C-alpha cells in the first residue's frame, strides 16, 4: 500500500515508521526539559517583561523555595505559545 503525499508516493510502512520516529524524538526532547526553572532562567528563556506580565496578570504563579522563586516550565511555555491580546488604552 502506498500513500500520495504532496504528489510524492510513500509506502505506508515507511510513513508510519517516520511518524513513529518523529514522535519518539519529540518525547525524548520533552523528557529533557526541567519541571521547574528559576526566575533568572525563566527571564532568560522567555524575557523578563513577559514573565513579569504573566505573573502580574495571574497567568503563572511562582513556587517559593527558600531563597528563590521558581516557575513550572510547562506553565511558562504555555503562556509563551499562547496568542497575546494586548489592549491599548486610548
């Protein structure tokens, strides 16, 4: 059995194996990401203004540890990937 994708014929087995390989690759990359990041690292990765805005609006909540603040990496990533709606006061 073959599939025609964008005008190119590919065997079904090759297609399934390529998709499975890509999924495994993505899962390995996700497993490497930390559950929590420090405030400094959050600001470095996503921008200080973004982190401060997300915290101010309640979109993210810091986890307080002795002597530092941390954020859940997935919460930061979710906000970063979300479409931002900036309202301007006129």
